């Protein structure tokens, strides 16, 4: 288990990144198919929150086993770990945030998920021809990537993890300062109508798991490979660009511990 992971450049294909997935692996696969994602050569990087809310959270295990899929640990993976190991988790909050599928699993079936989630780093960095790209779920507690890297490698500071996985301060304050030592930092956690860049921090959760769409960002070019059809036609005044997504409709409660048929 390592809280920080370094990944070498991909000399064979594309490196793409995606925002929160939240149990919608089928929708994500459809988008990957549309852009010609080739798992033999390409890689997909995830900013975490693979599970909860959507119908197919249990597919996270299969995705995490794929050699072309790399994900950091989001706050929803952290909730599962805390719940399994007796940490303080508000069960009403966790269930309302989509964790019911996990809460209701027998402990023996929770265990493989927790073991896989524990293997997910809090942050990772990927080398590209144009420079280093970092990923974490929510925000960096430091303005210098080297400080975060050192902290995660050398300490296990719960305050650092808390910011990495939960913070919405940057978006709330419109903080456009950059994180030094990176070409770009890719994050998710807060669903937005379109990708939003503050400083060198790219907010990628465009609600593909909700009422929005999955945005795929090419790490080498920092270009969206599937821009929204109307992206070239700005129709919103600048002041209202990228407001938060409307709250998603609550998913229908599934059968306890059962994988929905359309997730097989
Ligand atoms: Mn999140």
C-alpha cells in the first residue's frame, strides 16, 4: 500500500483522465468506445469516487484489476474503508450519499472492496512529454506538489488526506493559484456543468454519473477528446459558467447485496 504513486509516461498510446464515476461504469465504457479507447495501448486515469450513487458500484473491483486503469482514492472509497474498520461514519449520511449497497453487504463481501480501495493512492503523478500531471480527488493541501508528495510518502497525516479527498475550498473561493511542480492537477469531487480550470487545477467531474456527461481529458495535450457538442457556442454569461450541477435524482434502492442485472 502506498499513499502516493508515480507512473511513467505511456510511449504506446493515449493517457486519458475522467472525473467521478459513481457506479456508472457502463456509461463510461460507452464514452470510451465512442472515442476509440484502446486498452491495449491507452490508459485511463480516474480522480476517484468509483462507487456509490449509481447502479454498478460492484464493477469497481473489475476495473481496478485492469492494467490500463489507474485511480486515486476518493472520499467514497475512504468512507467504505472507515466503515469496514469501525471508523466514525455517519451511516445516515453515508446511505444518503449512495453507500447503501456497501453498508448492506455481508462483511466477507465488503472485504475485497476494502482491500482494493486500500491499494488506491491518495495522489498520483503521471509523466507526459509536456510535463508532470498530478491527480487527486478534491484539492491539494499544499501549493507545491513536492510538499504533498513528501507528506504522503513519509507521513500519514489525516488532515492532508482530508483536504485531498473532501475539500471544496478552491471552487468555493474561486482560488486560481497554481500548484507548483505540476503542469496540471486533475481533480473531481464537485459536479459542474463543464470542465473548470482554476490556476493549473482542472475540475473534471461534469456529472457523467448524474445528469451530465463524462469528460475525457488527454493528459499530453490537456484537450478534451469529447468536447460537448455546443462547447464552441458559449450561451451562458461568464458569471454563470460552470455552476454546480443540480442535485441528482435519488437512485432507486437496490436489493441488498445484489448486482443489478444490467451490470453483469
Ligand atoms: Mn467525492
